[in-house]
């Protein structure tokens, strides 16, 4: 028969094992896990950036380009907080160096596609990056904050980078919504 001390120790180890397994569950929420997101529809998906391809035929290997994702426009009756963004298809030849969020006034408008160091490219390093915390978009309003992807050309891309994913929270629920967006960076032969 086990002593009370070893029985207590066994129960404690069992409890720790159960808690460790629960923390590894794909449905866990909080630090170390993510809440399961529903498919969102609060963001407008029919804007200018969602209806065409931006690009250049003069990209060079080693260059860094900034590509603006669609400006978030909340068409729902409740505010949202954007928590993450990403391009879903990244072709070989393009490396994502990061994402940022900037105020339209700070950049003098929306730079759809601009080359790092170019004469009309904002100095993003010196600007406030709003992506460091969730960006709130009021109900039935467009955001003054836009997101961009910082892309480096590592080889001649064979296809476009495409589909912008926005993760957000609304009324305590996590959502993920993918919108059409596309950038073509062509390296001349």
C-alpha cells in the first residue's frame, strides 16, 4: 500500500501532466495557446487594393520593397481590434522581413508599393509603428492606420505574393478574414 506522501506526490504529478497536456491543446487560449478563430466578415473586401495587382517590372535581387495591405474598413456595427496581419502566399524569391502599421497622415497618404530608399518612400524606421499593439477600427469606419509588408527580393519570384489575412477580435471573439490583395515584383532577365 502506498504511503500518504507518495499518494499525494502521485496525484500532484498526475495533475501537472494533465495541465501540461491541456496547455498543448490547439484549442487552449491565453499565453502558449490560441483561441480558435472564426471566419470573419467585418472588413470590407471590395476596395481598390482588393481588385487588382500592384507591382514593378524593375525589381532587383537584394532590394527591399514595402507593400501596403488593404486599408481596414469595418463594415460591421461593432468595433474591432486588429491583432495580426500576414500575406498568405509568399513565393520563393520573396522574403517577408516584417509587418508594420502606420498612420496615413504620417506617410503623406497610402504608399501602395514603394522601394526602400526611394525618393518618395517614407522613412518607416522613424515613424510610429502602430502594429506593436492591437489597432482599433470603429464600427462602420475606415481606419486611418494601414498595414504594410516589408519584402526583400532574394531571387526572381516565379509568381505573385497574394492574399492578405487580418486577425481581429470583436466582442471578445477571435476572427480571421482573408482578402484578395496581390503584389508582383518582377526581376528583369
